C-alpha cells in the first residue's frame, strides 16, 4: 500500500486540483496555506449565495464546523448537496461536536444530508458522532470505545465512509480495513489548527479520486511526518512560532521519497 | 507580589483552562496561538446559537470588538451573561471604541450589561470609555487624563473592574493599587494583534481565578517581555515577519524563572 | 519616474496613513501585517453598521471580494460611497470574479456604484471584468486579450481607472501609459494572499494621494521585490513557511534605496 500512496504525492503536485473549503475563521489561512504547500489550490466561499456553484467547480469539498453560523451552515448544506450530485468527495471535520446542542445538531444534519466520503476528528469528537446516533437508535449504553482504531472502525461502519481518528496514533478505517499511522509529535497539539489542516490535506488527496482510503492515510500521515521533522529541527531557543513555520516548510518540501522514509503504518 | 505572579505561569501550564474568545476576524488565529503557547486552550464560538452554552463550559471569556457585527454582538451579550451567571471572569477589549457611533454604543452596552472583570485597551480607547460615561453624567469637560496610570485608575474606579492601559509603559489598576509595567518594545506596534493577544493572555491567567489583579499583570507583562526578547533576537536582515515568529516562540518558552528575570514593575 | 516613486516609500513611513480594508477572511491578517510593515495603519470594519463612518476616517479604502457575503457587500457599498463622497481613493480587488454568478454580479455593481480609482487582479479576473461589460454591450466575441499589458490598458480605459494585472510580469496602466514590472518569483504563487496583500500595499501608497499611477507601481513592485529577496534567501531545508516570514521581513525592511536597486520597470 505504501508505494501506491507515495505516488499520490507526485500526482497531487502534477494535477493541482481545486479544493473548496467551507471552514472556520480561526484556521482558514493555515488551511489555505497547507493546501498550496501540498500542491493543490484552495477556494473558500461560504455564502449560500455561491457555495453550491463554487463546489461544482471543485474537485473536493472540505466542511469544518469550528466556527459554525447559520449562514455558513446553509452554505455547507448547499455546497455539500452540489458536491454529492456531481460525485465530488466531501470531507467533514466535526470540530467540537458535542460541546453545544447547536453544533451537535448541525453535525448530524450534515452527516445525514450530505453523506461525507471521509470524516476526520479527534477521539472525543468521533466518539460523539456515534454516541449521538446510538442515542437516537437507543443503543447508546452498549457502545464502548476503547481505542482510536475501534472508534474509526465504528464510525466508518455507521456512516459508510472513511473515518480518521487523530491522536497520539492516528487511526484510519473504511470499516473493513483499519490502519494505525504512528507518526506525529506532541508539538502538533501546541499550535492551533493542526486538526483542521489535516482535514484540508486529506481533501487535497481525495480530490485526485484515485483511492479514498489511501487519500485519508496520505493526508493524515503528511501532517504527522511534517510535525516530526519540524519538531526535531527546533533549537532550545525556538518554540511554537518557529514550529508553525517549519511545519509548513516540510509540508511544502514533502515528496514521495521523504514520505516513504518517514511513514510508519500498520494494519490492525 | 512578583513571586506570587510568577507561580501563575506554572499553574497555567498545569491546569490548561479553556478560554472562550469572541474576538475579531483579523487576529483570532494569533489569539488562539498565544493562548496555546501560554498553556491554556482556546475555543471561539461567536454565534448566538451556541455562544452562551460554550461560555458555560469555559473558565474565562474574552470579548473583543475589533470586527464587530450585529450577530457576533448578540453572541457576546449571550456569552457574557452566561459567564456572569456562573462567576466566570469576563475580559473586555474595546478595540477602536470611539471610532464609530456603533462601536461606542456596543462597547458601553457590553460594559453595562456584562460587567467585565478586566478591561484592556490603549490609552485612547480607555480614555474614551470614561469620556463616554462622563458625557452621560454631564461632566465630560472636567475629565483630564494625564497618564496611563491615571486613566487605568479612573477606568477601574468607574466600572469597578481591573483596568489595563497598554502603551510605552502599561498601567494596571484595581482603583486602589496601580502598577506600571515597564516592559515592551516598539516592534510590538509594527505587527497586528499585539493588543488583542495581550487580552487573550490576560484571559488565560484570569481563568485560574486566583487573583485578577495578578492575572492582568501576568498577561500584559508576558507580552512585553516576550516582545523584548523577540526584538533583541533579530538580525539586521530580519523584520516584522521574524519578529512575529519569535514573539510566539518566547511566549511558548516563558516560565516563572524567565518571567522573574524579565519583569520590571513598580507601584505608583 | 523611478525616483519619484522611491520617495513614496519614505513618505509612507513618515505619514502612516490609515487604510480601511473590507477584505476576505482568509488573508486579512496577512493584509493587516503588510500594511503595518509598509508603514501604514490598517483598520478593518466590514459591518454596514459602521463601514461608511470608518471609511470617512481613512485615507484609502481597499475592497476585496474573496469571501463575499451579503452583509459585507452592504458594508463595501456603504464604505465605497462614503469614500467617493470625500475623494478618498478606492482600491478594488475582484478576487475570483467569474467563478460564480453572485461574485460577478457583485463585482460589476461595485465597479459601477463606487468607481474604484485602482483595480488589481490576475489576468483571468481582469479579463472577466471587461468580458462582463462587453457581454452587456454585446461585443464580447470581439474581445481578445493577448497580454497583461493589453488587458491592463483595456480595463483602465473601460473603467477610467488605474488597472494592475498581476502575473509573471505585472502590468500597470492608466489607459494612456502602460508599464511592465519585471519583478516577482514563482514562490509568491505557493502561499495564499499575495494578490490580496498587493492590493493592500497599493492602498497604502494611494493613501498618500500624490500620484495614483505611481502608487500602483509602488505597491505591486514592493510585493515582487520582497518576493525575490525572500525566495533567494531560502536554504534547501526551507519552504513556503519560511518564505512567508521572510516576505513580511523584506516588506518591513524596504526603503527607497533597496527599492531603486531592485525594481525593473519598462514602459510598453
């Protein structure tokens, strides 16, 4: 599998697909920059006045509810339905789902109304997605999440999608096959937006429409490997500011050889 | 006092409180990153659909009107009232108050409706807050602000809060005791958001709910000391881009020893 | 001409004009930082509740439709009309015009309702502006754009403005005189916002109200020269993250001597 995934890095820089992102205000500049660094091209049009039309021009759609508002939610639904109608893959990042009733309700509406191809979140967010569904199905008490791999497998099966659970080890599952990506560094939790940026990167690879499972592994592992390289490059006098800069540097420098050398992936 | 304040730096990294920030679109990424760098955790939910609920989950609320809109104003009021009801400290940054009628009216509504625990602004903004109140009391002509310390003392007394006036020397007052923090560097005025970031940092320390006056001093002095360290680290070929990076670096590296070595504080 | 333009760099740092920017959410932090780096002062108030009043306080207005929404569009129209009424120059950046019907309609409404003094876009955006107008005039088929210089000349003549077409070589025209600025570097296309930042910089120089054609050349060439300096400073281990930092560094370090040494401009 690694060799096929590695080819996606070359392919992405060659094809430069357009990635439509309706994302949060906090990290959208970071998401645009990692999209460009990886070789794709970002566009971010959240107004319902144009979100659907813009989605039709794109090769993937990334939806992120980090700073959800009624107007951008309408834009997400409009863009998502347009993407669905044309077979454009939708990547969903349910940021903070579970924190408020509004956010949880919107997240469930997105999943049901748009059918994302890939969902990425941390263990607590992803767990909440299944918990929410389980409650409506009355089986919440039966659900026990004991690992990222287990959560990923359950989310993938529940929503018929690829699920990516970020954490110390990232888990990627299509419900049948589940992989652990053993890359990353604690520094990635000390800057804002590394989750959002991972979802953007997954969107870049998904836009190639070669293999969605591989795209999810490519995107999440790219963040992990670049994070390792950035963290190990730091001197004692450098902190999270320089780390952010080097993270973008290494994403922009990544190629198939560097990726093959850095990636640690196991099937579980 | 310095020794007690220094302990807050250790405490913050240990407790990692959640800081809800309804802030402006220009500097929100910077505010999120300094919050993480200082050891706390940011969340930014401005929609009235969830702002109040999110505030209830947080340990401090920072309100910043840099890019005020009717919808985010409703979110601020909703979050502020929720915070008040639970005794969660509110930090208010009246960015640009006085520039437009809308902004001034909203700022006064926030102060009256929410009762911020801490208000931070530059001399002209803070002065305008008292001027505005003085006008409604018919005593505007009698008001003369001759120093940051005087403005801080007057704002603190007028609104029964801690007041922080940023400038060449930052003044912090609770109306009874007033301190000058003699840290900082002119480079801090050559990048956007250092005021907003200072308010975010004050929010981080206030979230510990140990001593609000100490929290205000800790937050504003952290920005000043990190600014000095960042500026003095620059070579001739480095400008405001590198300064921004190093500023975040030094905030993330700060600890009680570095702070005690760097801080210059006097009571006036 | 070069000597007169070079003086604008000194003048800008001396006068520090206030630049009102109603711009997109993705790159607004970058735009604020380049505005400060060049020596001016940014303010960004997009709500129709205050956008017009804020424009009256400013010395230039920059309008950018990168993340257009009905509310910010109303703010743009309100600010633009206020600026027109006081003779404050308006710089318009028609980001992505042509991509959606909504964006195209709004762009044409801005051009007709506000009469920008300067319009800056890439070749495809600027071409679309004339194509759009040509369609309404029924002469679309007759239009052929063969170079940036030709597009700039046509846009300038069509809208009675200064037109700046960004690209490998940037073209600046007032309809009578047309210049090519042969600065820049491919790395400028690998980070987000260099177009938006160029428009912001043009706004800074336009705020001096000395010579609009010179202001356009100053702003666009500043981005190109800083991009060259930033790109050539990179080591093999540095990528787009470090490039972004150095770009801001060199904008903040630029002075008339550096500009005169770096600029390559020809009349065509």
